[in-house]
C-alpha cells in the first residue's frame, strides 16, 4: 500500500482495496461507452476510462471524438455513478478536461510535456501519470515532481511498460518497479496491463501479476466488440473476457491480503 492516498471522485487509491479502472480505449459512440460502463460497473470496476482525445502514432489513425466524447463520459458517470478518467495531450485541453472529468490521464508520450505538467500543477484535478516510453524511474519521478511541487499533490503513477528490443509483448512491463516506485514516491501505483501486453490473451496474466506485485489499481481496456475498435483493437477485452478475469484478480488480491 502507498503511504499517500489519492482519490478519484470518491474512490481512494493507496488503501487496502485495489481499484479497477476499466473502459474502452477510445470513446467511439454513446452506446459503445454506456454499454461498456454498465458491464464494467456490474463486474466491480470503480472508475470508468475512455479517451476523447487520442495521441496516435499515425496522423491517419482515429484521433478521438473530442468534445462529444466528453459529453458521453459525463452521461455515463451520471447513469452509473462511476467517476471518469480521460486523457489530455496539451495545455489547450486543460480547462476543458479539468472541469469535466474526475481524473486526467497524462499519457506516455506526454510524460515530459513540461508545460502541460506545469498547467496541471496549478489545478487540483487528480492526475494519472503514465511513464514515458523510454523514461527512467528518475525521469518518471521528476515528471511527478512537476505536479506535486507545483501544487497538485493528487498524483497516481501508472506503469504501462517501456520500449525495449522485445516485440512479442507490445512494451516490456517491469513489475519490480511497483514496490520500488512505492518506496521512492509513496504514491499509489496503478498498472496498465493492456498497453503493456498489446494483445488480449496476455492481459489477464499481467493483470494478476500486477496485483500480486502490490499494485493499488489496474487500468484495463474493455470494448463491446474489440475486433471492430477504432484504436487498440488487439488488446481490448470483450465483456466476457473482463467478466472472467475479475474473480481471478480477486483471488490473487486475497492471497496478498488485499481486496478488489
Ligand atoms: Mn489504448
């Protein structure tokens, strides 16, 4: 458990309870988001994820629905009661997101966008800060310092793996960093098995291993029809796959003295 608790809405991270954050990679339609929100809530997720603005490697890839996605997220929150987390990429989106969502996600590619971190430091919105694709632990913690030393102490670190020479998994996830980062930062640590794995069949094993390693939360991509998803199609779980892993995660959590 982290020394410091950080809450997204009324959901605390860093206590005995391990928090499941789940939802689609991208918000694609109202129905896609709402149907996913209902299922993940029923299975025990406490926070809903869904990106409105997408940082994509290719300019030809789906860039996100933007403002209308934020409206769908708010609708999903009012229907299910789940607080919402969504990603932002630059300072121009701070006002739109900080006033709308319960937590902003700073993605791997923005971890060293220092102007963005400085702008978020001036708000109180909880930040889910992902490690950069090739960031060292020191650089990751320095990015977190931009937020906390700038005035925003509501920081949750998210491990999503780094780029190595290995291509079998999308990114290489060093779970030894869960206890290391807790000790170094005292902050709650969330693990993202979806982006690390890059393919859905690897997600359950990484998720369970992360719980065993002491993660305070997991962020898992879930989509009604992953094969037709507009982003990260290969790694999103469908509803039955998500339903299947939750009891397994519960069992691992219990084995390490925690609960989901
Ligand atoms: Mn994704």
